[in-house]
């Protein structure tokens, strides 16, 4: 294990207690806890970035938003992602990790996944969609052999559900995001938590990397 020491119960409680109103006041009153979450989240990113460099010779850059910078005044989560150097992170394919409250849930979750829904250029999105379809058999085999439970949303953030093969077939047509969620019990078991994140990265990073390289080939 590297610099990441793990999230604790106080970190989870921080998200659980976020009020519907006066979030700015809440973050100001709990700024030290927010800074602790920031520090651990960034440490985790650094550790996983080292893992990707060793495992896959990755050279993609990453950046993250910090709660203590005021990010939490508008959102109930912290977010970071690896991406290419072709465009801003917010408009690029992302290999992401995020932590907090999502979709009006009251229990914090940690998510690891890949997103294409941020690609704002329709031409670029179409290139990625077509390239994803061209390697769909490869990706489907990865998912079939995976012990991770993946979630899918399309390009309009609509949840796609059903058995994995049918869900994947629908998702490839209009891909938005694919990710694995970890609950509070998993998050608090630091050693197991890190290994589970690495298992998702082993499955999604090669797809992420291949799609970016295929964009380069298509643009030539």
C-alpha cells in the first residue's frame, strides 16, 4: 500500500449529514473533515496512477476537484479522472473515480468507471462510439469473465438494466458511462478496497487506452 491510508467513518458521516439547504455553511463548519477527505482521495489517485504506470505503462494525466476548494457547495461528491491531452477533462473520455452521494441517495458510495458521456463534440463522440462497437466483442469477453458488477447509463444518463449481455449490447449503441460501485463496508476495508479498485482498472484501462489510440488512428 502507498500513501493512501483509507477513508474512515467520519468521512462517510460527512456525506451522510450534508443538509439540503445551506451547504456552504455546512462545508465551512466541517472544513477540516473535507480537507481529510481531499487528502485521502488525492493520495488514492496518486497510488492508482503509480499502479497504472507499472501495470500498463500509462502516461495519461489526471486531475481532481477538492471539497475544501468549494466544490461541495454545488455537489455532494468529489470527482477525479484520467483523460487524454486532446481536450479539457470535462469534454473528454474519462477513466474516473468519485466518492460521495449520487442520485439523491443518502448513503455515500465510491465509484470507479469509464465515461464517454462528457464528450461534447458530436463528431468525436461518434468516432468513440464506432470504435467502441468495433471492439465490443473484446470488451464483452472482459465483462463476462469479471467478478465485478458493472452499472450502465446511456448518453442521456438513462439507466440500462437487465442481464449483463443484453445491457451491454444496448449500451454500446449509445454509450454513456460504465462503472462499479463500492458500498460503505467495502470502502472501510482499506486493503480489500484498493484491490477491488485495481481489479476494475485492470478491466477498463485497456479499453480506455485502446479507444484513445483508435481516435488517433481515425483522425490521421
